[in-house]
């Protein structure tokens, strides 16, 4: 059988560090208030004229390619996850493809919010397992600081989000002991409006962007925090358990969990439910905030750099986000 293996990881975060104290200059908040509710101390914001969604993704991808020992031209397909593309269309994957000089190679843009990277990983994994492609580049990249409401009215969501990109190279292998074992994807559109940005939407009269539409506030993030939290702690546990059961493992067999970096309270709850200790769960949202589709590959890349990924480890990636959508991937490193 053919499997896929992660052979290279990379990430990029902007140099611009924005602390909780910085946010308190723009809105009624404080470092203590933000840390108590989210665990976040600081995040990165892109620099206009220097960073773009695709330039961050390109930097992360080049690092991942270098670590995989591959050139961009050896990649057969790009699967790119983001909810904050540079253009309304075409997707940022096209721009990164052009930047990497990969003309003619297929690209796929997906928008699965916080579960985006795991969804993208699953798509690439299936391509490789089918024999269609040998090498795939999987990317998550977000610039969220440019559209969040940084006033007191928007503080419940504004304090959460940050910018950054992460990437992974997947390569075909015949070794079942070092590969992606399985991926598990779910969604429930009944809760779409519990966490969403309504505009700009095509199902509006006349031009998508009008003065009246801007004044309505539909371009701001709406989040029903209680609903998101309650669903997240349930779905995280379910989809992690699903991955373990599908492969004949239990939580006691896990060496490392890399959850989507949304909220430290969610991460801690899931960790306790699984009976894991703090060293078994990767958390870096304290420094980067919630980078949506980029959060898991950034955290995974840091874990690799810090020597936390050891050969033979059983690793689980898990995410939950807007849609609602949730997903997991179980990996034998």
C-alpha cells in the first residue's frame, strides 16, 4: 500500500508583535482580562507593504521544502487553506504557485476555517494514497488583523486573532510505521451563523459593498462564544476518539496532541478529558493567538524544531471551527 508521510515542516509569522497591553490602547480591555478568557499574551500582525497572505505562505513553504529536501518543481499539487485570501478570486494558492515558479501544477484553495489545515492534509493524503501524486504541499495562511474590529464593540473576537502561515510537505511512502494513519472530517451547517462574517456576500442587491452594508457591521466577526465553546469541547473529544478507535489505539497511547490554537480553556479541558499531561499537548497560542488555518502547522513546526516529535511517536492533530467544522488526523511519526 501507498501512504503519505510528512517530510518537511515550515512556518512564518510577521515580525510585528502586538501585546495585550497594545490592544488596551485601542479598546477597553486589559492583559489580565484577555489572558483569563483565552490564555493569549500576544499575537503577530502583518506589515502592510511587506506581508501578504501568499508571501507568508511562500516563506513557510520554502522552509518546509528545504527541510524535506525537495524543490518546488518536485511538488505535484498544492492544497491551500485560508479564509483571508489576498483577492476575492482567484485564490491565494495561485499567487503562491506563481511565486514558487510552479507553473502548470494544480492548486486547490479550500475554506474550512479553523479545520482548514486538517481538511487540506486529508485531501493531499488521499491524492497520494490513490497514486495520483507523489509529493504534495499543504498550506494554512491567514491575515486577520486587517479586518477585525479593534474597537471595544469588537473586543471579544479582536483579542483572539493573529496572522501567520504554516506548511507541510507530504511524500509517498510504503512504510506503514511512519505515515498518516487516517483523517476524519465532519461539518454541521446548522450552526453556520454562530461564528461567521456575513459580508461581503454575493446574495446581496447591487454591488456587494455599499456604504449601508458597511454601516450594518456585517463585515465584522460575529461569534456566539458560549455555543462555540460548548460544541468545541464535545467535538474535539469525539473526533480524537474516532481517530484513535479507527486505528486500534486509546488516549493512553498518544504521545502528542496538536490542537487548533483557539483558546487555552478548550485545550486544557480536552487534555484533562483524555488524561494527558501538559507536556503532551502543544500550545503556542500564548504567543501567536488564533491563526485559524495556520495554527496547527505553526504549532507542529515549532514542536518539530524543539525536538518534541520523535520517531515512532503517535501524534494527533485536531481542530474545531466555524461552520461548524471539526477534523482530526492520526499520524505515526
